[in-house]
């Protein structure tokens, strides 16, 4: 909670969050990465990064799929919630389909 915290690298974010997320998922626990904040605060950059400095998702995938497993089943959802509207980012063309809802 410093007024001007030092910048943190994508690698440091992965070490702080991603490694535990992946380790727990590989132990069989459901995992969720939830990025929340105001517009322009760096959510997309932190989650996706860019080609020279990948974010959490590319680093998680790289570490997940470069290991060998006896058996592995992976399922993933990428959703955006904006103005109380839920959008499936893996299938943005929702024409003819029922809308997605958030259940509380």
C-alpha cells in the first residue's frame, strides 16, 4: 500500500499468482483467475501480456503443456463481465444462442 509502489514484472506476477494456481489445478482443484478493476488499469496486459512479455494465461499454458502427464483433462472458459452483461470470449458470435447469465 505504497503511494508509488515499484513496478512489478510479468514474471513476478506469474511467480506470485500463476505458479500456485497451476499447482492447485494439477492437484485436481478447480481454479479461477479473476481480473477486476477500472478501465485502463492493466487487467488485459496482466492476463495476456504481449509477445515479448507474456502475461499470466500464456505463461500458465506454457508451463501446463510443456510437462508430461499420465493423464490430463483441461477445460477452460474465458468470460467478460461488463455492465452486468456476460460475454463468452471464446465464442463471441452468440447469434441464435441463449444469452449467458450470472447466477448468484
